[in-house]
C-alpha cells in the first residue's frame, strides 16, 4: 500500500541529488573564477596567431593572480574587523571576500 509513494519519493530524491551533483548540468556554476584559457585554446577559439595568443594568455593569467591577491587581502581585512562567528555568517549572505556591496553586516556596524 505504501510501496508506490515510497518508490516515487525515492526516485524523485535520487533524481534531484544527481541533478545537483552534475557539474555539467545547465545552470550549474562552479565556485570561483573561471580558469584562464590556454594559449592553444585562444589560438583555436579566437583565431589568434601563436605570439598574440601567448600575450593574451599571459595578461589573463596576471589579472587572475591580481584578483586572487585582492580577494585574499579583502578576506584578511574582513577577518580583522569581524569576530570569527560574524565572518562565517557573512559568507552565506553573499558578502564574502569574492563579492561586492555593503550588505547587511556592514550596515549593522555603522
């Protein structure tokens, strides 16, 4: 008697779990910045010659490194201002080190 609803719930649950775990699923966005394309990818995708592709790749790598350093500095500044508990609560609000905006935590301090 309870077998059909149980099977239905189980199959729906498993389907949702698989959809959430699939990194190639539409709408899935991995955490962090996208990887810097290789010089070969730039050559192929943009039709660049090897020299220009190498220059573009080097520039993109330098900017990615600068963003990482900026985010690390932002994280350190936030940790210095907030208690560990406040810092942890800030992340789920979308105002962690990789995001912008004042957000509720900043407004509460002012």
